[in-house]
C-alpha cells in the first residue's frame, strides 16, 4: 500500500494547494463541504488541468526522493 493510499488526506491537501492555490492553513480551516464547493467551481477543463498539475508535482517529488 502506497503512502497516498494510506494517507488520502495528504493527497486532498496537495490538490487544494496546487489546484486552488490554498495555503496549508486554508486547507485545515476549511470544512469538507467548503473544500467540495471550491473544487466544484472549477470547470471540467480547469479541474483536469489542475489535477494534471497536481499529478506532475507528486511525480516530481517522488523522483526527487529516489
């Protein structure tokens, strides 16, 4: 089981930081409903682009750790 599977909150936080431009304190202060509402404001194309940027940042961090 990977770290992402064991800690889905880390993945959600990373997505909020990259896709929404939130600071960590914004993420921790938000309720799940607020996070979902913020993500819902992204259009399909914007959401896909944000997810791709997030995925790339995760892959880059994984490469740096090796």
